[in-house]
C-alpha cells in the first residue's frame, strides 16, 4: 500500500461500484467525470491493486475490487448515518442529556421539566441521577452530568445558575405536639426542641443552610438524632423523638403520622437552583434550561 486511501476516494469508488457508470456516479458525487477518474486512480495507486476494468462500453469490478467493495460497503452507509446523527445532536433533536438532582427537586420541579422535555424531544435520551448537592458540584466539574438541580444559591464564575424555587420551611412534628397549639411558629420556638435531621453524609448542604438561617436569628439547633434516609427520619419524628424541618416540596409526601406548620419568617426558605457549565453550549442543555425556567416562572 503506497499511502492513505482517503475517505473521499473510497466513497467515490463505493458509489461507482454501485452504479458501474462514471456519469451517474459523478452526478451523485457532484463531480465531473475527470475528477472522479482521478480519485479512482489515486485509490488504486494507494492500495496497489486494480479495482476496475473499464472499456468504452462498460465498467466492471475486478475480483479484488469486488472484495474491496464487499468489505467496505458499510462505510458509506455508516458515514451517512453518522452525519445524520451528528446533525440531529447539533439541532437538539438527538443525543443524551444527563441530569443530576437532589431530594427536594425530585417531587415536582425536576419531574415536571423532564416530562415536558421528553414529550417535546422524544429522540433525546435523558439520564437521571440522584446526587447530593456537593456531589453534583463535582459531577458538573468532571462533565459527568450536564445540568444539576441543587440546593442554592450557587454562584461561581465557571457556571450558569438559575434559581427555580424558594420554598417556605416547615416544622414537622408528631401528632398533637405542643408546638401545634401555637398560633404561629417562629425560629425562636425551635430553640429548645429536640431536632432530628438527615446525617451529614447525605444532608450536609441542607444542614449548613439551616444552621446559617437559625444562627442569623440567634438560635442554635439542638440536633439529638440523625437518620440516613427520609423514611427513617419521619419514623423517628412520628415516634415522638423530636421534630424536623422540611421544605414545602416534601410536605405532601409525609403521611398521616406527622403534622406540619410553616415557620413564619420571610427568610426561612429552601432554594433550588439549576446549574450548568458556561462551556456547555449544547442545544439540548439550552432547550432544557429554558423549559425549566419557564415552568418555574409559572
């Protein structure tokens, strides 16, 4: 073999092998016949064997040419498929969108956006991954996810961030708890309560946010128990071992053995932000962000 065969030359041969006619093959390739002849000559020189037998009346494949065509016919089909697939990705009509989310986004804000996105773009695969907020920051940095629903606010020069929700915080208590007899519950009312929260391994960002909110009111939370998951946490509350604090998005999933009251303070809110890298300019990311932003605004 004397040198690289060249994709253009191979493509020209494959089309000529299908047509067995220089004029028709040249028309398909949008070439003149002399240019097509030069491509075939270059290919035969590169592979160092004759591919075609040509007379004034007909074109036929040599035995080597027949084998070369049989072994490479899939290249043309695959090449056209890759162009189509890449074009669909560029137009936001195909590809993969990887979404990270934490618990507070899982009940409504993320599912509603994903449902609308999949209905509008059925040819784009969506990969959902439950990841805590700190883990999402790492996953975004490593390009392991495209967008992340995480606890906000989030401000970083390398990322775009859109706040989607600012939910009121609620105290969750056992049934008939003394706090429920108060006309309104303020942050100060929780100063002497036994607090049950998710453990730091999974709930670290949320707990830091809570501590900041209560510390700003001069209240230090007395955390007496931790749980690794939501069901265990609610079970401990229902058993009368303390109270917990949840954002509004989770209130509808608590069951009948606990009760809730809003913490009456304008600043006591849990914020969900949608975050993505500034360098990620894919069409599907832009489309999803606009859809999520629109739904949140409604």
